[in-house]
C-alpha cells in the first residue's frame, strides 16, 4: 500500500528503534542579508524571525538551552532522543570555531542526542562550514535546512531574498560532495504572483535536485514585515483552509516519494500572525488532508515521473482533488 506522505516522523521511525524529536536551539546569530543583527531593517519581505519559532527556550547559552530542553522533555515523560535543531536566523553566520564549539556539544550527550539540524541560507555556506558538518555526519545524523522559498528568480527578487535560484543550485552541488549530509529545502506556497504552475515547477526542481527533504509552508503574513504592509494595502492574497488543502493535493502527487516531507503547514507565533487566521488547528488540518487524500486516491509521488512543462498547469488552482 502506498503511503500518503513520507513524513519526517516516518523517516525517523525507519532510522531509529526509539522516538526522536527536534530540540530547538536559538543562537541569535542574525542574518547576513539584513543591514544589521537587530532584525529592524533589511532582509526578506516575509521575515520577522521571532515569529517563526517558539522562543520560550531561547534565553541562555547554547549549552544551557540543550540541558534545559532535555530536562523539560524528560520531566514530561519523553524517553526518546533528540536532534539538536539550530533553527532561527542563519546558523552558519559566525566564525567556525564558535560554530564547532556549539555543534560538538552533541558529543557531550551520547545517550540523548543523535545528530544535528542546521537552518541557514544557501549563500552562507563557505567550504570550511561544510567540511565541519561533513566530519560530524560521519557518525551523527546531520540535516542541513536551506531556505529556497521558490525556484523562480522573479519571485526571489520580489521578496528580496538576496540570492537567485542558481545560487541555491550551486549550494546543493557543493553539499552533495558530502553524501552523508542530508538536505532539506524550505518552500513557501502562495507567494505573490505565483500560480499553481509556478509552484508545481518548484516541486519539479526539488525532484531534479534529488534532495532528501522539503518543508512546505503556506504564505503567512507576519507583523513587522514588508508583507504586512503589502497585505494592508490589499496586494497579497492568502489561503483559506480548504484552498490550501486543495493546493497540497495538487502538489504532493508530483513530489518524489523518496523526499521526506518535514512540514506541510507553517507555524507562526500567534501574537505576531496577521493572516490567515484559520479556525482549525494544524494537527486536525493534517488529519483532514490525509483523509481526503485516502478517499481521492492521492499520494505523494503518484505523478512524480510526469514532470514535463506541459503538465505544469494541469490543474485548476482551487480544485480540491486531482
């Protein structure tokens, strides 16, 4: 029987005989695409980084965050292990000795931490960073999460991403010199000016690059961003719940079944989210998606080989099935 979606949970179950969850770590390194490290100027049009993660555990040193996160999970009854997840901002935006001192802390917790997940930009991956991660990947799982958002240069320019699609491809080619490093691309669905065909094309490009993972996010409008201004001016539409589920059902059949889906629906701190304000909680939406996919005979990879340009506009954008 075909699995509906190759989820990150499925992937971890295949790799380990025990539960594994991500342990969020905040380094506050900032971003090279901003004019400064305060988050008050520059950067991508959609990005206000405090909105993209629960900052409850963000205070204190990296070592303290690791200890506190493990202790909290143990007190809550979690008996599995962790991936140390360096999540917010650009987690390769520092001198190598400092980064290595943080990353190598996982060796201090051999009974608790099985590896790393590093979130960063494709234009912030110098050779020495990749070499350091490759060394860790020889005996620990390493996921490198790279923001792409779209495979279309016109969109990347519009959202002030700070790099083009070829920059992302070049980064992937450099990372692939170290086959033990697993790559996850971040994609935003519903960016201004993109239709279904545009988003399908991005999925096709992900397939061609043979990445190990992808994170899908629906477009969300966050306070303190350029998108918030554009949304207030009526320039940006956002998805209703059913529209987004319909979009996923139109895209997932074209995504290679070998690619791990780390996320289907984005998360934003509630007090920073402007739109869309959905009524259904994320877990229930995902279960609804799975039920509809099952009923409609849809599954990830069903049409993955059918990636010619003539099929990029095959579906109506708001159609709820395939």
